[in-house]
C-alpha cells in the first residue's frame, strides 16, 4: 500500500516541533523532577502529596515524614493522626493521609514491599492516577509509559498549539501522538521548568521567552494586546 506523502503544512509543523524540542533541550537540558526523593517509594509519596500543592511545600514536609516512616512497611502501619499532623500544610491532608497509607499497604500486600514499575500496577494503588504513575515511572525507572500532564504542561502545550484538548487525559493522548516516545519524559520536565520560570499562568514573560517566535499564543493573543 502506498504511503501518503506529508503535506507542506505538515512538514512545516514537524519542523516547528523539532525546533521547540531543540530549544527546550538547550535551555533546560538538566531539568529534573523538583520533588526531593531518594528512592521510588519516596517519589511516589511525594507526588501524591503534591496534588493541589507546590513542590516547595512538599519538600518541606517530606524529610520529617520519611525519617519517621522510611519504608512502605513502616508507613503501612502508621497512625493516621500522626501522618495528618505532619502533612497538614500540604492541604487536603485527611484524604492524602488515606492515600499515602493506602498506597503503602498496597505495596506491602500486593507487591512484596517494592514500588511496582508498570503503569497498570501503579494505578491500582490508592491516590495514584496517570499523572502520578507517569512521574514515578519516568523519574524513578526512566520508563516512558506516557507524558506527565500537570498544570504547566497543560497550559503551555495549548499555548504552543501542540493540542487543543481541555482535559489532562486528552492532552496526554495528543502529546503521545505528536512526540517521539524517547522525548516523553524529558519534554515534561523541561516544559514544567519553562512554566515556572517563563510561561507563567497569569503573566507569561514573553519578553524573555526563547520560544516566542514559535508560539501561536503570543502571535494571536499577547502581541495583539501590545498594539
């Protein structure tokens, strides 16, 4: 069967994407997960705690939590009231306590005390949806099962015209179809750093953005407001 030739428009978009990836690699080549952790278990718990909370706040809370409960076995037996007190400042602390203790119990009871390394197994644990599972797999195991879609990735991928979807699941699907699998992990890390430093939600710093010439959002929204 004959292979369909790409159109000029498709080739132009492929080149734009390649340039975006090249610039992100140049600007944020060393970007890593901002959550402090020493092993997959700590990363899993920290990621659960990061829901509706900043990584900075989580990093202030987890040293004490991990010192008290250094393993899934220890956390599985924790007094919920003790955990609640330690993670209170992360918000939604009662639900998060149920999730982290439940996840620890699931690891102990179903995975011999080891954090599972597949997305299917990770998502059987309380408090673990696709985003959390992708964070753990990509950062702790360097396995690309999907694309981490947090608020930064969601916002910037739409601004860059890489997706028009409105939900994390749909955005992830678009990005997985657009990007090479080998780019999935680093793309998220780099876009998150770009979102924190430059392409912020309320007031993007377009005057210092290395992607400005490739950005439909700037061309269609920001530049018009400056006229």
